[in-house]
C-alpha cells in the first residue's frame, strides 16, 4: 500500500486541478506537473494521475 506522505500539498494540487479542469477541460495538468516536480515513484504517479 502506498503511503500518503504529501497529503497537505496533494490536497491543494487537487483543488487547483479541479478549478483548472472547470475552465480548460484538462484537470490533470496540476497533478501531472506536481508529480513531475516531486520525487515520487512511478506507481505513485500512476495512482495520482489515474484519478483524473
């Protein structure tokens, strides 16, 4: 099971993704950028991005 060690910043990124998604129809943009800047594993990236 993957630990959620970035929950505070992840919540902010999720909210930003929701706001961006309402305007641009690409809600995963913030999440893709966030996981790219963080040192997360490939499995964690897939788990985060697939929700969008």
